[in-house]
C-alpha cells in the first residue's frame, strides 16, 4: 500500500511581471559583455545597454500599469458607470412631459 499524499501547499502565484523584469535586467547586464567580447566598441556596447535599459524601463511601467488596471477591475463590485437617478430632472430624456397617469398631453 502506498502512503497517503501530503496536502498540497497553497503557494502564492509568482509575480510574472517581476520575473520578466529580472530577466530583462540580466539581459541588459549581459549584452554589453557579449558585445565587447565579440569585438564591438565599448561606446557601441554602452549605447546598446542604454537603449535596452530604456526599453526595459518603459515595459516595466506598462506592465505595472496593466497589473493595477487588472487588479482594479477584478476588485470592482459596482457597475462601471455610476447610475445617475434624477440628475437631469424628472422626465429628462424620457419622451417629453407627462403630468400624471390620466393627464392629457397636447
């Protein structure tokens, strides 16, 4: 007979944006080394590094913004547009005037 399996542990989901940014930073550090090793000038390697760092920073900002938007929309229990009852006055955009149930309309 086999032993009972232990209950699975609830691990938090990995933050995928952080993992992507870590790999991008690693790449930004690795690219100039490879470029200089392969014969590119130091100035060319530095400019490539600065370009990669700028792209990494922009992607990080966009990823964080998307995460905030997703968290905000997942946590919303209210409708996306607030309901404005009576804000424009009674009968506004409802087919004209109506004085009551049995009042004739001109």
